[in-house]
C-alpha cells in the first residue's frame, strides 16, 4: 500500500489541530511576561522563547512519528521500562493536576473576573469560581467528545478573532515603547528566553499528544514513518507560523506595557490591564468570557488525557476515579494562586525539560543512531543529575542554603548553569560516551 500524500486542505486540518493542541490559555500569559521582562532586549529573548516554545513541540511530534511509537511510554522505553513508567507518570501529573490544569482557573479568573469581584473578596471569589470551573470541566470530561468538538469549532475561531483585534491595536496604537530589561534578560536574553519557554509545557505536551497527530495522519492514509514525520512537519508549518506570530505580538504587548503599568509577577494581570485599556469594560468582558471558555475547553481536554493515560498505567483504577482525582487536586492547587503554582512548577520544569529534550532529540536521530538502549540510557544518566541541579537552582533564593547550597556550589562548575542550561554539556558528553560504548559492544558482538 502506497503512502498517501496530504492535500493542501488536509495539511491545513492537521496544522490547525497542532495549533489547537499546543496553544492553550497558559500560552497567552508567558510570552506577555517575557516581553515585559525583556524590555529593550525583546528580540533575542523572543527568539529563545520561540526555539523552546514552538520548535521543541514540533520536534516532539516528529519524534513520535519517526520512531513509530504509540505514545510517550513507548518512546521513553528506549531508555528502559522502569524509567518509562516514572517519566510518563510524572509528565502526565505535570501537564495535569499538578501544574497545567490548576493554573487555568487563576489565569481565567485574573483576566476575566478579578477586577469585577474586587480585592476585598478575592479569596472567596477565586474559591467559588474554581469550584464551578473544575466542576463543569469534570462533568464534560466524563464524555468529552461532543463538547470538545463543539467548543473547539466555535470557541477557538471566536477567541482568535477577539485576540486578533487586541493584537492589531497593540501594533497600530502602542501604549508605550518598552523599557530596560529586568534581571538576566539584560545579560543573556536569548538563553533566558529559551528557558522561559519551558513554562508553556508544550514540549511535554507534544510527547503526550503527538500520537493524536500521528493517528490522524494514519487515518488519512499516510503510512510510511518518513512520510508521517515529513507530513507532520509540513502540515505543522501553519501551526508554527500562527504560534510564532501570536507569541511575537503578545511579547510586544508585554514590552509596550512597561511605563504604562507596573511590572507584574506573571502575564495575567498585564494582559487584563492592556485589554481594559484598549477595549474598556465591554471589550474587556468579551475577551474575559472567551478566555474563560478557552480555559474550560483546555481543562476538559487535560482532565480527559490524564484519565486515559493513567488508566493505561493503572488498569485497576477507573477512568471516572482518575478524572475525579484530577479535578479535585486541581481545585485544591488552584486556590494557592497562580504565583504559587508557577513558583513550584518552574523548578520542576527545569528538571523535567532536559530529560524531555534529550529523549526527543535522540529519538529524532534513531535513523542514524538506532534504538540502542545503552545510548539512550547513557545520555539520560548524564543529563539526570545536572537537570536536578538546574531544578534546585530555580528554587526561590531563600531556599538556597544547607545541602541545597552545597549541591548548587557543584553546579556552578557546569557551563550555562546560571541560565538553567547546566545539563547541555553533560548530555553531549553522555552522547559521546554512549556512542563509543555502543560501537565497542557492536564490535565485540561481530568479532
């Protein structure tokens, strides 16, 4: 059977699917925050953000296609089965009830309702809102197919139209012209922007959701692994362009907010303030309603994905029990506030992202390197400890004492450690050592 060549319309459908999978509500606030933090160094900071926020997710999907795997567990099994189990579990917990899910409620509340409720009732307002938000998401996650299809077809275009109006206003009538960069954005904007892209969690989501894209291509008749990977990248060009343009304009929005609004601790208040400045109360309420619904759609999808994935890992636990756990835990964590969620999530992402990046890149190289467990294991082993040190270094400065401080002192010997990239050189060393070991083993077997 010959592999089907995608038509332009089919490529458009797959590209739109990729965009819909990757661009959630969290993707709104992180480029905005990068723009405000980078200020006059926006260009290199944005380039770094795009490399990790757009490039890595597409590579993750391509890795699933090239290796012909059935998802993240099968991909991680190239290291070993025990590692695959724990990596898959941690990944889905992170993009589910630990971080990605609970942040949806405070993001949508901050943009949509915080000003209307008022600061004096903020705690109670957030509690009531999060109960309703995750209760509705849990209800629809029991049978998500129809509501996801309906909301996706109507909500996403409406959301993009309203967001597009706001972003056009940002370009045509900028509020400000930016200001000085903050912190390490002044000295290393490219590297700082790259690690800031970790916050989107899209590289992790690519490993989790890439099989959806691969299955869609197979349903269209694309069967050859190289054709699957090639058509995924080709059809994903639309997603790359859309995400790249939106990220750039959102970052510009954040930069131009400097001097008009005070620096914020995350992108939610910045986006809310700018939307209110351009649209006034009516337009701001419209944007708020669409953002709330967009977050709700994403929550339904993440709860469903968590239930499906963990039911495969733990067959004795029902899907119903798992989605109830996901919704309940998210409700609890959401009420700690967005800043608290991000403060915990950031160190975890600094630890988990290097493991995901090396797994993705090694998988992409399998046509040349092969599926050598020794090579995958060596690179992962060499990456693991530096990634852990990067995660510890991303903890709040007040925690950098005792045994943590002693470990971090070792980390400063690693190139790029100050910018969260201390894992890069050890991972490359692991690649060299692993390749050498595999060469020796093959030579001994053939002798």
